[in-house]
C-alpha cells in the first residue's frame, strides 16, 4: 500500500480497502465523460488554486470523481459524509491513499460522529462548501457566524437542502450566495428521476431479493424522485399506488396511470412502501396499525424521518436483523413490519446510489457551480442563485455528444419565425 503523509488527516474505516475503491472509481469513470472533460480543463486552468473547499456528500465512486476534479483544479478539498449510511468505505480509503484527499466518513457512523465530522469540515475554514442536505451550511449559520467572512459561497445538491436554504433566506440568515444545483434541469430531471428510480429499486432488491412483479408498491410523493420510482416499479411488474398532498402532482400521477389514494387507504393494501417526500412521518402509527403482516417499508428521501421508526420501535417486542440492512420489527399485535436501511436513503444504504451516468451531469453542475462562485466572487448577491441556463445547456450538449446522439438545430427561417409575432393563421 502507498505510504500516506502523516500530515494527511482522515477517519476512514480501513485504508487497506483502497485498491478495491480505486478499481471501482475507475469503473465509474467510464460513464462520466462530461465531468472528465471538466476535470481536464480544471487541471490546466487551476481555477481553485489556494482555496479551501469542503464537500459534504455521499462518499461514492461518483463523488470521488468530483473530488478528484476539484483537486485537479487546485482546491484544498476535504470530504465528509452527508448521511451516516451512505459512505462506501473502499472509496473513502482510495481517496485518502491514492489522491491524498482528507476524508472523514465511515459507513454506519453514529449521529454523534456525523456531527463531529461536520465540525471537522468547518475547522477546515472553507471558502466553498458543497452541501447535500444543508447540514454543514446550517451548522455554519447557527454556530460559526464568524467564519462566514471566509466563505465565497455554497452549492446545494438536493431538494431537502434547497428547502432548508429557502427557510434560511426567509429568516434572513442566508447572508452569502448559494447555488441551487438541484434545480438545474440536467440535475433533477435525470438524477432525482432516473437515478433515484433505478437505485431505490436496486437497494430494495439487494436488501430483500423479493420479486417485485405482482406486488403492490406504495410510493409516497410524486415529485421527481417519486415519478422515477413509480415508473421503474411499474416496469418491473408491480401494481403501484401513489400518495400525495399536492393536487397537481396527484392528477399527474392519475394521468400517468397510477392509482392515487390517501396513505390510510393504501396502508392495508401495500406489500412494499417507499417514501420520497422530503417530509416527516409520512408513514406513522395509524398506518402501521392497518398494514399487512410482513409489509416492507423503506425511504429514499434525504432524512430518516419519513417513516416514524421511533413509534414502530416502541411497539416492537423484538427487532432482529433478517438480512444485511434489513430488520424485522415483531409487533405486539402479532404482525411484523420489515424495515430496510434503518429508514435512511435505501439506494445508498443497501446499494451504491445513483448510476454514474446520471451523476456525471449532477457533478458537472457541481463543478461548474463552484467555478461560477469563484469567478463571481464578491459580485453575487446573498441568497439562492440558479445554475445559469447556458451551463445547463452546455452540460446537456456535452452529454449528448459523449453518448453519440445528434439533434437538429434551428434554421434561420425558424429563428425568425419563433422570434416574431406577426405571422398567424
Ligand atoms: N435517494 C436519493 O438518492 C435522492 C436523490 C435526490 C433527492 N432525494 C431526496 O428525495 C426527497 C424528494 O425529492 P424530490 O426531488 O422528489 O422532491 P419534490 O419536491 O420534487 O417531490 C416531493 C413530493 O412529495 C410530496 N409530499 C410532501 N409531503 C407529502 C406527504 N405527507 N405525503 C405524500 N406526498 C408528500 C410533495 O407534494 C412533492 O410532490 C428529498 O428529500 C430529496 O432531497 C433523494
């Protein structure tokens, strides 16, 4: 194993896992041509020279490519996990050993360790924060106001983080620029929808090995993640029921051909429940009470509060692990409920997260968002900023080019037509 500098701090599970991590990182890179091009440019231009950067992210093979690209651009980058169960320990080891990037992340770390790692990230005195769920930024705002002067800005990866940033803005505490990566079209159209759709089912299948064909699957939330999950569940032959609180999303689900019910009516029918709402206690006591014996519940939303597991545990006579990442709660009423991945993001807890091909675009957005913040240092207003449309379009163009797909372009006549109002019937 390569010797690492004693000055390089880290908290990873086992550095001996590095060779496996290296091999898997290389494999993921095959499907990440857009980020590769950005990394090569960063290596030449060094846009982040002299800047301290913290990334709070799921430590996956794809995140490794983002970290490598940022380091190639000159950033003094440090990584922490954005969820206690989402770290791939071999990847964390390879980042330390092969790339000399400090990583503080271990799969299965407890909440206390997770919070301590957030503090370590802030001790790095970041000029840039890449956040996923807004834990680092929220801690900065609540506990380290004096460090905001060091900050050029932050980028946010996921819907839940954006919801929190909007709440900070409303409370007047978002006093620096934050780039909304989640809402870039080349992010949520693909990552939240197709990425979550495929990897959530992948996590469920790896954890349980159940046949999905013929099962009744209840998907809570018909946002981007819910749409992808429902679509893929139907593709595998399941009967899908959607629950929603937004009437427009509910109509969309109906017209996409799904049954839509309130959770209390779906609860007795479901064999498997998947929450993707970003909300809390979407499945709670009244729903557990009417579920079938052996119903399976899991979550693919950002935090582990979508299913009220505290209540479930309080009703359990016994909780036993029945397979890796799969626990059976034996209830006092004689029935049991199966929980996958402790109610945390099932696609990262029990599988490997999104496929590289979608993360290529998500992390291209992250890399270019960081560059945008740095190029516009001191010029951006405090608050939330969208990814510029040209950046979004360029990422899509590069992705199409990489997968060998050409599209039409407007003729001069068409350009004139769509820019005029004089031609009618
Ligand atoms: N698993 C992953 O890898 C992954 C990837 C991307 C996003 N996420 C997370 O997944 C969650 C959803 O993200 P999204 O982009 O789909 O968000 P979204 O806002 O597009 O969709 C959420 C949907 O849930 C609905 N909802 C809210 N409360 C509900 C309730 N009580 N019952 C039923 N429906 C309810 C909302 O009306 C909305 O339509 C967020 O927490 C996000 O951070 C996870």
